[in-house]
């Protein structure tokens, strides 16, 4: 496997092959109701409990566009630095399937709501711009359940009609790693905007991955294969690696292949063909006569633009400027909106450097360990700020702070209370410390004379002893000063 | 008592409002007639018992300020009616009972009317003779063996035979106006978007429009008033306040300009149609209107355009009838594809299959541009023709159909000849504008013939006024010998 900062190339017998990847991300629009009906979109409901007459395509039922979903699409388009089309059209994509009640999916074909845009990826050796081809709105289908009964298929229409945004990239991606960064970036932008929760386990974000290979230096695109409906970044990366290698092997052995559609078998870790170009569906797209073309008010777009929240790239620039972070640190802190919010709440009252280190260090480690998100963290921002401020003010030592943190991450308790209970308060009373140090010097007379005869290194021993015997509560700065005086 | 059933809607409403007629008595008159309907076959579902119940309820607590107080109405079986079988004339929906009510029928019931029954129609409204219905042919009461037209054939037949005081149909390419013309009744296709399509089984979404079928123009105004209105559940519904068509109805049409399109003078048109048209011009001129020759140059492309656009919509609209969720499902299937194939092969009739095939073909990749896109362009040209003409005239006068009612079976195996029947009505649907057919004379067999008046978008009032004036002068009298009761 190539390293992250190396160009991703597949070495074959006949030279090096470049992998060209384009993504069609399907993102579920955050909306309480469906794209063309008032049914709820809540995840995890009992099968067929969130289905209206429209969703189940009863005779005479008609779709009515959910304007909130349209606004969400505009927002996302603006977040992708894309052109918003004031005129767009809903088309019918016709095909038969048991979980597609209408016998067609309402989508946007020729005239999508969002046109070309671009996003910037931060890669180890610099940034890279990925072109966005388009974004369009479409309905999701229902779900066929094949494993409940040996002879029948069950259909759950809860998903039927839920609004999706299909975000199509240009074929600008060149490695599985870039694809990972790209998907995370798109997800981050949508989460900042509140237009898609990006929850891949619940199917809110999935992608069709288009893969082709060409010899290094070639300008022409190779024949591509589309791997359908991959629902995790890891599987996308595995699918690309497998599919690219398969294509290279075929081409190197002199075989050509046709454009085809496949799926990724996660158990066997391989892509398998679903249908070739010859059996490709003819979807017979045509404008849905039940819906008028979508004519957007320029003012509406302007209004949404004005109220757009700060996006990851802007926030990153601001963090670098305001908090003197480097690009790497800023990237980590803005990668998810919740993390940046957390950081900003802590840093509001606390030291920047300590805040940055505690969040990216101990806090992230504890979250990883428990496999939870920052929102689920038992240590809330205010508590972490209080802990950090206890260090800054000299109330506790850094070492004691670690101990307090260990308790906080289990109990979520208040750091001040923990410090008091565990008696971790830093001893900063010079009299008290002097007494303690006197005792230590008394007990180590031999070492004192060694020190005085020139063994400077022993100074550290006295400091260590003092801290140790104080149970980590002695203020190191004070200990230093007192020791220096006494050992003169 | 049977005379009551002969009365027009306006007279009936007036009697009820004056408390000279009980809804129950009225309803019984129609039920009596319906029970002798066997030969006409105009009903698919008879709701007599339910109607009587509703009539009694009405009489107990009559709401007389409504537009249709205590009036029983049978409707085309394309309108979904809550708790009542809605078949669309198809085996596919033979036992389908919706748990919802179409907006248009709900509007009628809100005005004091109630359901009398569901009327036969061509399967999914695809047909011009009511011969494609899974529930059998409907006969035109004007003569044995004649078709009532289609697709609202059951509606026209029931209305003409006094089985319902008024009715509603749907018109995708002439399905209200052609049967009205064949049965000597009045039929209006409103502006696209005036009446909600919600809850109406869809045929061609961009053309379908519900409308009233009545005995008189005044009845037509009253019914349109009751059924029309903005519906937020239909995205193509027009936002517009309700009109009082019946109150504003006048036969004063002095100074109005009526256009006569030369392209509607088709080759081989019977002489009597020509005479009918001439007579129409004469009458309107006598009423003070000005007759102006106009040209609608793209008329000749209307029928081929229609037979691309309508089947395209239909092929997609009818995809939902797949046996998965409701309606007919073939029992002879071992897997999903077989279920689709067998369900749709057994559930749909020939004409529906023909149109699904045409529609699928014209939308297919490689043919889409040559057929569908071209048809949409021509459709715009046809609309432009009308727009241009309406700069010069207030309405357009044409014959409703190129012939009177034909014999059952006469055109059944010749789809092109059948489709040609809609030649005068189809352009109106493509343009989305309103048109009304009124009885205006008879042919040599004494079969009724209709004249069509075409108006500007949302100009139904003027159209009704002109029709009202013409109706007075024409003074058409329906004389049925009620052969089917014998």
C-alpha cells in the first residue's frame, strides 16, 4: 500500500497505473418530513408506519414539493461553492422494483437544482481542489427484506420518499485515501450546515463509486465501473483498491472490459458485477407532469447565503489567525462542528495552548477508547475549562490534573470537587513546604553533602522526593526556589 | 314522479330549496331509473342504498344554502370515493376500495350532494367509445347498438337516460366533450389546473382535467362552481378564488368575437357537420357576436402529438399497478418478474397495453428526442396558435366531433379511425385551455351532434355565457323513447 503522501499508483508488469475516481454521494436531507409527502422521516420506526398514500403510490395521489428540503439543497449547494440554478426540473426515472411503489423515482436529470462547484481537501502534501459536477434532489426507495421468509420478500416503505441529495463529483479523485478525505469533508460541510447528519450506519450517507484506471501520463479516461451503494468510507476504500487492481490485471493481460455496475461484497472483500452496459436499465427519464418546474427566487438564495453558518474552511482560517494554531491543528479542531464548538467553549475562558493540547490529547484519547463522539463525552466543555484553569492558576499541578481527568472521564464529575476530595490541591504555602523540605534534607544528609561537593544532578532528586512525599501536590516552582535557597 | 328525473339540475335544486321536493323522493326517482339500466350498462357500482340513507339524513336536517342541496350524483368511476369501489374500468382495480375521497367529489359533497353510484368508463379513461371497459360496453340511450363515446361514456349515457341529474367526467383528449356530443348533453373541460386532480386515477397527468357533464349550460355553470377550486395537494392546481359562474351567467354576448379556424374543416367531414357549424355561426351572429376567420396552423399535428404525450405520461402513471401493493395480482407467478408480467398481462386490457407500449417506446433512449421532445415542441406551437388567436377573438367555434355516435364494434379494431374521433377535441387539452360541447343538432339518423366552444385560459365564464346564448337559440330537444326499459 502506498503511503499517504505518495502518489497512489498501481505497479503492474507494464508500468504504473493511475486510478481515477468519481463519487456520487447520496446524502439524506435533514428534514422531519419526506420530499413529496408529510410523512415522518424518523429512523428506526416499525416497518411501514411512516408511509402516506403518496409514498405508497395509491391511485390519484400526487406529490407536493417540501420547500424545506429545497432550502436544504440550496444551503448545501452554497456550502459546496456551487452555482444554484434558479430553474430546475423534477424528472421521473422509470423502473420496476417491489420497493419502488410508483414504478418510478422522482429525481432531477437534465436540470438539477445545483450546478458546478468545488471543495478543497487538505492532504499531507498540500491542498487539492475537487470539482463538484452537480447536486440534485431525489426520492429514496423503500427497502426489500429478503431474509425474513424463505419464499417471500417483505417490503418496508418507511424510507420510500425520503429526500436525498445526490452530490456528483468530477473524476478528480486519485486514491482511496483522497476518497476518504473527500467524503469526510463533504460530510463535515453538511453537518456544519445542518443539511445531512452524515450518519452512515443509518444509511444517511452512502455513495456510488466510479473507478477507472489509465497508464500514468495518459490523458484519456479508461472504461469505468460503478460500485453501487457503498455505506462506509472503509468499504469505499477497499472497493476502490480491489476494483482498480482487477481492472489493471485485466488490461495488463490484454483483455478489455465493458462499462458495468457492480456491488461491493463486504464479506469477500471484492466487487461483483450486477449488470453490464448491455443490460443497463433504460430509465426513460422525462419531466414529471405532476410537478411544476422549480423556479427559485433569487432573493431566497441570497437570504440563505446571508444566513449561512461559518463553514469548516472559514473556521480553520479563523482558528489559525485567532488562536495561533498551525494548519494541522486547526484542521483537526474544525473537522467536526461539535469538536470546534467544544474547543471554542473551552478556549473562551482558558489558555489556548493547554486547551488545544488537552482536547487533541487526553480528551480525544478517552473518546477513542470509549468509541463515543464528543457530544457524548462525560466531560463537558465547562468542566474541562475548569480543570485547565486549575492548572493555569497553580491550584493543581499538571500531574494532579491527569489524575483528576482520569476520574472525570469515568464519572463526569466537577474537577474542583474532585481536587478537594482527593486532596490534590497544590501546596503553595512556603512555610509548609519548607518544613517538608527540611525533613527530606534531614533524611538525606549524605546526598546533601554530595550535592554540595558538586553533584548538581542531585537537585532533581530533591525536587522529585518533595513532590512524591507531598503526594504530587507540592507546587514545583516553589519547591525549586526553596531548595535552591536551602542548598546554597 | 318519473318526470322529476327528466328535470335539469337547476330546476331540481330550485324545487328542493323551495321545499317542494324532498331529497328522498328525488333519489328514489333516479334509483327507479337506474334499476332499469341493465341494457345501457352505464353503472359499475350502484350506491342506491347508501344514497337513500344520505337523502333521508339530508331531509332531516336540510342545508339549503348549499349549491347542490340533497342532490344524488353518480360519478365516473375514475374518481376515488372513500369506502366505495373505484375501478377505473379496469380488472386491475376490480376490487379496489380507496380509503380517501378525491378533492373534486369531496367538493360536491361539501355542497350538499351525495354519491348515487360509480359510472362505467373506458379502462383508465383510454378510449373514445367506452368499448375498452373491463365491465363491458356502455350503450348510448339514443339508439341500441350505438356507442356513447368515451371515455366518460357511462357518465354521458346515465345523464342522457335520466339516471343521474348531473355527473362529472374527466377529459384527457375529449373524454367529456365527445360523449356529451354523442348523447345530446353538455360537457365542459375546464382550464388545466382549475379542478384538482388529487384522488382522480391518473391517465395522462399533463392533460387530465375533471369537468361537469350536465343537461343544460346553466347546470354546467352550477356544477363547475361546485367542483372547481385551488387544492394545495395538487401542484398543478391554479391558485384562484372561487367564481360564481351560475350567478354571473348571461346570454348577452353582444360584441364578442368568435373565431372560426379554417383548419378544422377536415377532408371527408360529413355535410351535416358542416351545416351544423354554419348554423352555429349564424346563431352566434344573430346573438350579436362577430364571426372572424382565424387560422390554427398546427392543428394537423395535434393528434400525433397527443398520441405521443398521452401514452408517455400513461406508461409511467400506470407503472404503479404492479400487483405489489393493491389491486389485482396474478396467482401464476414464481418470482417478482413473473408477477409483474402476469399481473400486468392479465390485469390490463388491449388498449391500455397498446398505449403503455407506445409510451414506453417514445420515452426510450434513442427515440426520446425524435418523439417525446419533438411532441413537446409541437405542443408548444399548438398552444402558441391559440394564444395568437385569442389576441383577436374571445372564443373559437368548432364542431365537437367529426361524426355522430357510431355503431358498437364499428371502429374497435381500427385504432387510428377511433383516435381520429378526437381530432377536434385534442388540441384543447394540449393547450390546457377550456372548451365546452353543447348539443346543436342531429344527423340524418337523428343522432345528436355537438358544437364546441373553446376559450382563453380561465375564461370559463365567457365560454359559458356564449354557450348559454347559443343553447337558447338552438333549443335542442332530446327525444328518447327509453327503448332500454322495454
